[in-house]
């Protein structure tokens, strides 16, 4: 009985070790990725602000959900950038991408800009009673950079818009809840961008240790 018990313990231990090993290998085969803060290039942003900063957080969340990457969160990214005295301003060239990639220890950088994030009235008012529409639009340009070469291996321009009937009497009443601008317009554009990245799969040639 003791003999069989010992064998059972050994088999269990080996199985546990194997599971740990498989998990480690799986983690090592995932490319490491950092999402840099997106630039705000929207000239129709009005009083909405934080769209570019929010884009970074949404991208991190959505990429983690894919479970195909080891993603550096924003707090960790900021700590490393500050510790290495690194800053990102303007467009990232090849040399900068390679330098940042080495400093962060990542295989890829996701970067880009929010180019539109606001609303405009469409429709012609008449007298004291007017009927028209308010159009909400958000546009995001994204790029995935291979930090080994500094080359852009994927890019995407995504636009999302919606509108609602706006009726007002002497300037009072009507309209959409504009505080929901992010959830209704910008976030769907960001999610669609990640869906396209998943479908395109530009990292298909990635090899561990590369």
C-alpha cells in the first residue's frame, strides 16, 4: 500500500510540474506589448476632453481580453518611462521605437491619435422652433510598431458616428445626453480597431525570443 501511495504522490507531483511548465511556455509565447498614450489631434473636441487618454485605457483593457498578449498597464508604463527618463512627443520614428521597445522590454508598441471627437449640428433652424440633428463623430488612427525593426506592421483608421433628433423651442429642450459621448461614439471605434487587429493578426510571424 505504501508503495502504491508513493507512486501516486510522484505521479501527482509530475503532473503538477508539467502543468506549471505548460503555463510558463504559454506565457513565454505571448508577445509583449505596450500601448502608448494616444495623441489628441481633434479640432472639434469642444468641452469633451480626455478622449486620447481614455483611448489608451480602453486599448489596454481590450487587448488583455484577447489573451494573446502580455500587456503593460498604464501605471507600469509610466513608471518605466519616468525611471528611464523617456518621453514620447510627436510621431515616433524607427530609432525612437526601437529605443522605447528595448527600455520597456516589449515586442510591439501600439500608438496613434484621436483625430475627431465632438459634435456638430446639422439642420436649419427656423424662427423660435427648430428641428434638426446633432451628429456625434469620433475617429481614431492606430499603428502597431515592431520594436525590433521600428517598422509599422499594421495601421487602422476607424470612424464611428451617430446622430439624434434635436428639437428645441426658443432654445430650450431636446437633444441627446452628451455626457454619453464616449460610450456611444468613441469606445465602439476603439473596440472595432482591436477587432480588426485580431483579424489581421500582423504578429503571426512572431517567434519567442525574437
